[in-house]
C-alpha cells in the first residue's frame, strides 16, 4: 500500500476512514468561520434546516467576525451585523464583531487553527490556514448552514499538487512574487479540486507571514486548499497563540502519490498579475512605467506587519507620488498595533497615505476605496477580476508589498530593485 | 430532462462578473438577478428568459465563495449551466441552491435549443450528443430535492435515513 498525502491523512482522521484521493467522505469539522457577507445566508439556511429553536452543533467550534463591511458602510450592512450579533448571542458563539480584523489573519492569530485540523470558512480564501498544516477550505453559505447544524460535511478527498520551490529568493523578491509566478505557470484552473502543497527549501525558510501569503493564493489556481507541512516554524507560531491546546502535527508520507512541479527561485524577478486574470502573470519589467491612480497595501494576502514594513522600507522618507491615492490597511488589530508601535503609521501618514482600520477594504469591491472608470490600481490583494475593486471599467494589477511601496512613490508601476539604494 | 435556449460564455467566468461585490449587502434575490452577469454583459439580465441555459468554457464560477452567484443565476431564470469545467466552490454552491450544473464540452451557437439529461450527464443539441461527466447519485438527490436545505429537511423527516446523508457510496 502506498503512503498517504498530508491531505489524505487529515481526511482519514476527520472521517475515521482510510481516505484516498477521489473518494467521497463525510468528515467532522474541527472549526468553522463565518463573516458578515456570507454569514447572514448561512444563518438563514441554518434555521431553515434546524427550525426556529435549532441549536448549533458545537458553539465552541464556531467563530464569527465582521470584516467585509466594517464599520457598517450602509444600513443594510448594519442590519446584517445586528442579525449576526443576535445569532451569536442566542447560540453562545464567540463573535469578534468589528474589532479584530480580516478573518484569515484573525483565525490563525487567535489560535483557532491547529496543524492537522479540518477547518471550513464561508469565504474562498479560507485556504490561508493551510500555512499552519491544517486542511482548510472555503465553502458556500448553504454548506455552512449544514455545518452549523450538524458539524459535518461531505468532501471529495483531493489529489495533491506539490509545488516545490528550490533556491533562495533574491532581495526584494517575496513569497507573493513566487506564488504569482506559480499561478501564472499552473493557470487559473490548473489545480481545480486539488490540494496545493507548497514545499521545498525555499518554503521551509519562509516565516509564517510569507507562508500565509502562499496558501492564501492557492484558490487562484483552483486549489481546494493550500498547505505547508508543519515544522519548527509552525510549532513556534502555534505555541505563542494556542498555549495549552493539544497539538497533533500530521505529515504526509514520502511515497504518497502526487503531481510534482518545481520552481528554481534564485533568479526570480518581482511579478505582476495583469488585468483581469490572476494567471496573467509577467515580470514587473513588462509593465514598468504604467500609470496608476491608486495603491492598495493590505488584505488577507499581504496585510501583515512584515508586508507593511517592507513597503515602508522601499518608500523611505519619500511622499506618495502626486496623483496617486495610497490606502494602507493592516489585516488585524494585532498587526495594526505592530505597525503603529514601529512608527510606520506616522511615516505612512506623513507620506500622504490613508491608513484605515483593519478590514477587507477595497478588495471587497463594495465598501470603500473603489475605483472609477478607466482608473488603474496596484494592489497587494489576491484578485483582479473585472469590477473587483469598483467600476467594471477599472483595472487592477496584483503585486508584492515591495512593488507596491516602490510604485506608490513613483506614481507608475516600478521594479522595487530600481528603488533600492536611492 | 432540462430543455432551453443557450447563452454562450467563455473561460474563467468569475463570481465578480456574475454578481459584483457591491450588491452583496442585499438579501433581495430579485435585485441580485437584475444585475446578474453585469460584468460581462450589462444587458444580460433584461435578455435572459426563464428556463434558458448557459453554455460556457473552462473554470466557470471561479473566485469567491459567494453563494449569491448561483442564486442570482437561478433567480434570473437560468435552468442549468453546462461548462467544460467548474470552479469547485461554485459547483457545490450551485447544487446546494438547486441550480443544475453539468460538466461537458459542448459545441453550439447562442440561441440553440439545448437538452440536458442530468442523470446520464448527457447534453443534446439538435441531432448532436455530447457526453459529459455524470454527477454522483447523492448530489443528484440534493438537486432533485431543490437544494441542500430541502434535502436535509427530508432527511430529518425520514426516521431511518442513511446515517451519513450521502446515500450509497458513489
């Protein structure tokens, strides 16, 4: 019998069967996350399934927070928040409300995700938590309604695509550039229904922030999950956040069947995804000089302290270029405080940037920071689809925090390596 | 058997063009339907008729987990989506809200009358037949019950339903 992948082992534990790729299993969920956009439909579905006096399967395994429309940007959003607050109160759920930040930063940061767990969230970027060695995936509101009621969900056990990176990332080339390159090569549907397992020496050398950026983007190649096998970096991250919880780091077998692709990163250049597909990826040089109207530095992809610190390093003491609006949003309250205490909020404000409180911001495409027709935005987020950040006649380019910082002071898309040493 | 007029779309039709983020604060399905596919064709909502089908390319429904995407299509009258392939979350969401989906590589023109036999995964356009992927029996059950909520209710009502809710192993 051949070995099992990390994903197969997690499903074996969660479904109490020997899970193999392609098999359908009914699995127990370790933790479920809902937020303000998809939560209301999930709650409505929950009551339709369970009746008016229904109770959730396990209140201690459900986390609620609001991040897409916070503070409430409209009366309808405020009503959605009220409805969810009521639900959390009645059911005894943990609700971080508007105060903590973007779900995919808050969940790992607060110790709600552990290696080897099966986690679902009603948001497609739930794949982010795979950076901690969990199997974590996005589901729709009705699937979530069913999870809230029963704590179980059917899955097809995915095949694994192992994306191996070898070598050392050059200076100012980040994990975002690497994952964009991988998406460009694999394609927007190249990993559909697969578990994307990021591995190799380059990934082992990454800190948790860098790994979360990689796992976050797995969905942009169709992946059901993005995973990094747990190691010392993982355990250190967990120990600081989930003290006292039992940790069961699961690793895959070396002989487990999977598809392998390898990238050599020693000569990798900064990458940009061009409008309007995440897999239209080119080295930054191909679009250097393109005029931009807005820079968005933030999101669950690149809104951590390390990202904002890197962008600030590129900006030095220069102001944001005339004619450019720069919006900076740390991904969580904790990350915001780190940025604040490092003196970076002051520097960004002096440079002319807007520093907003933790939320999804322009990446939500309906709350604030929207683009007008014909405008171009350079964004550290994860999607550049038509209409994603406002007008359907606007363009979004995706990049790393280094490229965002370099471009914010130049006013045009700029290779960060051209700024260094200026 | 599902039968209707075809609207054609290409590859990578994402959830932001199916229903943009700015409309997600509403729970009014009619409003969602009024803006469906706005990102690709601002007239689509006014042209589409009840029972029409969508025939599309690869990776239909990629992007967000927003269930408002299949809901908007269903509410606009779309009876079935035939695509060369689907993004995973959209595929599940569509079945969960009772919107038929079938994976098949179909060659037809806009306006052609398309027939879909879900249980066999078969798509007919005039005299031509295209064999698609048959969906597992337990998913077909969910679809035929009108979605996961109705399916779960029926399950709860049946005192001796199968324990895992997946029917027989597909």
